[in-house]
C-alpha cells in the first residue's frame, strides 16, 4: 500500500524573464586542437607533487594525430612535455596531461602547443594564478578562439569535461528542467530541500554576458511568496533549501514551487503542517514478464521471469512462446512464490532453429503481459581459438576479464598463461615479472571466461600477454597496465622510438624506448636487434674517444646503441649525456629494426645549465609559516670560476640583518634558513614607530666578490596557505577598514617602501614618506612626514576629531621618491550636525528579552554632539507607566538612577532584574533636559535547561579579517571558527560598506545580503526581512530571527552613496554559526567598491 496526500487546487501566475540560449553574434571557434583549460597553481605544494595539468580539446569534426606534439612552458624553467607517438584525440573530445612538478610558474605564464615540426598550434595569453586552489584558466566555451584574452575565464576547474557549449538560436532542441523536493510533506521547523537538473547551460547577454540564472518561485497560503535565483553547477544540477519556520512567514498548507530556466518551466508542490493527514490509496494490480537476456543462440537456456503485486490464491500463470513464424514452441503453467515471482527455463534447440524475435504471452487471473527475445545465429570466427579482453588498457587494482571460444570443436579445458613482458629483456628483472599459469573450463557452447585482479603495485605497470593453448592450437592477446587507462591510445605505427624528455642537461640520463608492433622471431628463436644512431644538428653521427695502448694516439669511433625487444616488442635503452660526447645542441635519434626493414626517428636537445649570463636564484616557495625551512638554490655563470665564496645578507621586516656565507660547487650552491618559531612580544614605544614583528617580507641579498648583489624576497605569514607575496615599491593602508569616531579611536596609517640606498659620506638626510589624509570631497584634512625604519616600514597615527571626521569614505595617500600609493578607509559617525532634525536620544540594549535575575546592559547617546551633564533613568513596568496622579506629577514611578556621560558621550547603565520580578513588559525611561525617551523590553520566564548552565563567557582576544575594494557583483563571505596561536576564535560581527564612485548613480547601485538557502536578509525585494534604514528614534539596530537565532542588524538604507550594514548575534555571549553569507551588488555597468570585515573573538 502507498499513501498520497489529498491537496486542493491553487492558481498562480508565472512571471517571465528575458533569458535565452546565447543568441546574438556567434563567437569564432578554432579549426585546430586547442589548449582548452589549464591549472598552473593547483592546491598544495607544486614542488612536492605532480599536480599541474593542461586540458586539450579537439573542436573539429575529424580525429587528429597529436603524437610527437609538445606542451611547453615558455617562461623561467621552460619545461616541455612530449605527447606519446600514436596519440589520437577524437572529435569534440578532451585529453588531460600532467608532467613534472613545478611544470609552470604561477605568475606571467604562457603555454604553447606545438606540432612535431615545432610549429605553434595554439598559445595561451599570459596567465597568473596565486590562489593555490581549485580555480583554473579555461575558455568561456569549448574551443572558442578569437585570439583575445576575453576568450578565457578564471573559474572552478572541470578537468576533462566541458566548459560550456555555445547554443545558437537556430537550434531546434529546447532546454528542459527537472524539479523535486526531498519529501512531499513537512512539519514546521524542518528544512525543505529543492533540487533538480537542467539539460544544458544557457547564457544571457544583458545587462552583461553571463550564465543564465535558474529562477525559483515559491507560493503558499496567506499570500506567501519567495523568489530564489541560483546557477546550475558543473553537472548541470542545482539545489537550494527553504527553512520552514513560522517566524519567516511559513504557515500551514500547500506550497507550490515553480522553476524557470530560459523557456523551460517545471513545478512541484509540498505541504507544511503540524500533522500530516494521509489517505490510503490502493495500488493498481500489475503483471510483468521478461527474460534474463535480450538475445540467445541455439544451445543456450533462456530464463523467463514474471512478477505480480496481487497474488490470486490457487491461480496459475499460463504462458506460451511462439517463434517468428507464429508457431507455438513452448507453453506451461507457473505458480508464484510468496513474493509474487514466477520463473522457468526453456532450451533453445539446435535442430532446425528459427531465427528472429520470439513472443511470450502470459495470462494470470484477469491480467496479461507480453514480452519478446531474439534468437540469433551462432557466428564464429574463422580461426581455431577466439580470444579477447574487455579493455585494452587498465590501471593498478583493476580486474581484467578474459573471454574467448574454441571454434568448431569442443574439449574439456584450455591452458592459460598471463605474462608481464616488461620494457626490454636487457632491463627487466625476470624474477619480478608477473606470471600466472592456469586452465579454463569450456562451457557447452565452447566458450570460456577468466578474471584476475592486477596487484596495486607500481612494478606492475607494463605490457602483458595472455596465451591460451592446447594441442588443437594457440592464441594470444596483449593488454596494457598504465597510469591513466582512460587516456591510453595504442599506437598504430609498426615501429616507434621516443625519448623520456625533450630537453636534457649535461650529466642527465636519457631513456630511449619504443615498440615493434609485430616482432619477428626466426626459426632459431632469435630476435632481430634494434640499432640506434644519434646524429647532431648537422647530420653527423656523434663520436667518442677510444683509448689506445701506450705509445699510440687515441682514436675516435662512431657512437651507437643497441636494444633487444621483449616478447611483445617493447624495448628500452639508457645512456648518460656526457659533455665529451653530447655538446649543447639539437640531436636526432634514428632507430631501425630488422636490418632497416622498419625505421623511426625523434629529436631531443642538450643544454648547459651553467651557460647563463646572470645568477639564477630560486626559493622552494614564496610564503612560509613560523618554524619552516627556507630552501634557496642558485646557478652561477661560468660555474663560479674564481668566485667560489658567496655572501648572503638576510634583512628582516624590522630592519635587522643577519650575514651568512656559502661556497659554489660546480656552478651551484644552496642555503637553508629556518623562520622564527613564534611571533614577537611587543611593548608600547611611541606613535611614530611601528611595532616589530616576525611576520612580513624578508629580503635576501646575494653577492660574489665585486659583482652587484642579486635580491630575492619571501614572506612569513600566520596563514601561509592563503597568503601571497606581493612586492610593490610603495604600499599604504589603514590599520582598520572602518573607524568609529564615537569610540575615540586613533587613525593608524601603515606602509612599506623599497628603501633607496643613500650614501654615507658627508651630511646625509634620510628620505621621508609624505602622508596625506583626504576627505570624501578630496580635501586634505591632515598631513605628516615620517622616516622609514631599517626594514623599509613606516607608520603614522592621527587623532580623529568628531567634528572633522564625518561619515564617509576617506583616502590616504603616500609619496616616496616620486612614487605615489593610495588606499581608502571608512569612517562611521552617527552624530547629526546642523539641520532641522530634532535632538533625540538613541537607546540600545544587549537583548530584547530577559529572564528574572538577568543583567540588562543599557546604553544611550544623543543624536547630536552636545554636552549633557546628567540624565535620569528608571525601568518601570508597563502598568506603572499608566498610573493617573491627577494634579500631581508622578515622575517615572520607580527608583531612578542619575547617569553621567563617559568620554565618548555615551550614558551606560546596568540593571539587574530581581529573581522574583513580575513577568511582562518593562519600559526603559530616560528623562533629559530635552525630553523623555523610552524603549520597551520583555521579562519572560526562563526555559529550563536539560543540562547545567554553562559558565559565563566574556570576550577575549579579537582578530579582524578585512577585504577592501572589491569590484565584483557577487561575493561570498564564509565565516568559520579559526585556530590562531593555539586559541579558538569565533566569528562575531560581519560589517560591509558599498561605495558608489560616481555621484548621481546611488539609486542604481544597491546591496542585497542573503543566507545559504536564498533567504533575503537585506535588500529591496518584497521578501527581504530588512528593506530600509534600521535607524529610528531611540534605536539603530533591528532584531530579526534566522533559523531560531536572534540577530541585531544595522542597515543604512538604499540609494545612498555609502551603503553599509552590520550583522551580529543579539546575545552578547553568542557567535555567528559556521555559514556562508551571499552579498550581491545590484548594478549594471556602474563602478563601485565593496569593503567588508569579519571580527573574530575568543570566548573564554
């Protein structure tokens, strides 16, 4: 039995939008194989693993042989990977390659795809990737090529799969979309999961070209309506959630979900309530019948299977089978088991069989069913034994399925041998080869099958030969075990030769290998030898010196190599690039087999790593953490002849220096230094000197004798995996992105500069940095000139008078040696200056609801910058405020407290509710010279806790993460708990500011903040919780509830040049949960800057 929910009918209108498959001008697509995607800086340490990769794509309609082509880095190391000979890339298919560690550089990398003749087939623009994550550079569509950097985008990688197909308006196929919910009935407090899939990725052209959004509309009872927009993922799927909380407007009843994507529309529905009423519905009786296979050959046995969901007592299933001529060949009666299943077998006769489709008709009680199967001819190969494997290439740990048949004869069994052939009998240890000898039994139709699993051990890579034999005959087949079986393409050339690399340094080893597809074996079981000749770029065979007995001159002899193929034709020979034989240059390898019957050739280059004009200095990475080793390696021109000593000077961020020394060995040297184990402990000095720190940029100066020093930089960071090194001649920033002048904060300006080397003779005046602070109207407010410390750092601290630093975006500029740098910071100033606005008092509390015994933290501040000597505060109940005293003045009616302003102009009061206080509404009342101001709070009964009360928590250490000058339209702010200096810090506050650069565009640039399930918190849509400024007389925050938790939200309101928001938990001892907040800047082509910061605190 199954249950369904009885529902009513609900009508609604669907709103359309201008979304369509990428219409307009069709982009240009390449007519050749292209580099389609590349990740030059994947997650992790590139020097310790082979993780960088390149994806090739064939946009043409024909297969392309890319064997012998190369994928080459064109900067710094210039590493080049050669694609194996015989590699074929099929039409509209992808091939992904990885090569060596540190294949590419992370900055200004250009990659080329060249053919076997060295011609450039495709080349990328100059790419930089310093994120060290899963993002990659990829074409906006597969194969699009207009020779412009706009062909590329930097997004989440999808190696080996599509980046998106361009869909034209003339396509006849329409997009489709599916939608479903994880359940059909929900209770309040649950979360509905809405998911689905689209058939293809669509794009929109206006207001700018981007991926089309999936628009989800949810309609419910009592006028509930919610809009959600999202994008399909890489697998064309989507998912969102809806929190079914009453506080979010959810009521009991039926909810309809409509999804639109382009012209495709789909819908579903679900119900929400306290109790789900189910109506039982009887499932319709069914009968089905089928066979275990779709086709058979004479001599096989077919299994007929039938099922029913309604067993009729004492009733049998009658069936009959007819051949293609309509003649009945089988019939019978079957009875079901306890689960309603029928089964029987029939033999496919070998006597005058009738080939074609056979029909099965079954009848059971009042039900009937029909099925069919095909009888086909037994087609045999024209050979004694047929033998095959299910694939040509496998990976370690895969299972190989070997199958075959003995044709035209039957015996009991065949002998089977599986032999790992290796890479050449001269270089393979026969004791380590895998060899399996077994026998396979033949079935009645003379077929056989054998399975075995490849051991998960790297020594099992290679070629394998399977042989089955008996007196009647022998048959063999070859398969391969490789690292990437899905990319394996077997060479079709009869004879190949290639090298393991395309470029070698003098002293490196070279491996020359290849394969003979059909190796010849003579009657004496002798295998022809492979002759390998190496010629220089002038076509002359290389030579080597031959020693003679004493008294004779040395002679030279032509240098050649020989190899012997193994049993399946693989061969390999290893040599060393000696400088006496291989000088720098280009070489041709020519290999011949069977006295020149088969020939092939390849090329490689030899370089002298010491043939350089200037030292090459490299570090193992750019950013380190505390206690890590810094590894430096270097190559010196001319092998360091006459300059064996190297001086190394390390300059720390605070300007301190350490001197080291090392020696050059064969043109190379290395040096290792360990970063400090912990951060420095600082004491207050003065406001014009920056505190010293072990974090920051370090400089290494390397020099030999009288040569000019070579300088490299690295950085020590508390978050080395997320940080990056950025060397600029001059930087300037503020210590905080947002300052609140009401808190008497100091404006701290920090910066760094590449310090100019000045003389030491005579009077030397150190260069200074000129700093200027400019108002939102670009007027200079204050200035200073500061000296650089020995590490090139500078700092200046300014007072922030409330009357001068009004609310807005301020600019700080720094000038040093003619170089200029600037940055921005924000000032919050809630005081009102001038105007006709009435003086008021802003009252704030730490919570809206309290329990008996709680302490209420109350603050109040005038809206204008004035001095108030005292105010009176009392907290009566709502009933006490309604007393009628006749002609007398009652006052507040409860004990009052006189408060005085603190240095920030704020009145602070703490009130403890008695444990026996009356529950209900209390009115916080302030009496001032300019009026009486009130705020309501609630005293409610405390809900018993199932466990003991936790210890009270106070805020301890505070860390602020800030991000400035974001120009993108969609930003995700992810907050999670962090461990810093062995302390757990929890996210407490999210603050954001949106600055519209052009005046007059304020109404066209606004902000929208939503949570992960799409619920809008701040925005101008009708379903957003906060749509206008939260600032009202007596309060600047509005309290809302999200997933059962109270939040204080502050919002400036839309259509202002500086739009800002603050979100924090209402409870003082609470933190933000681990979550992602989506911030969307609603604009077209206007220029804007988004600033945000997350404050983390230690709850002790």
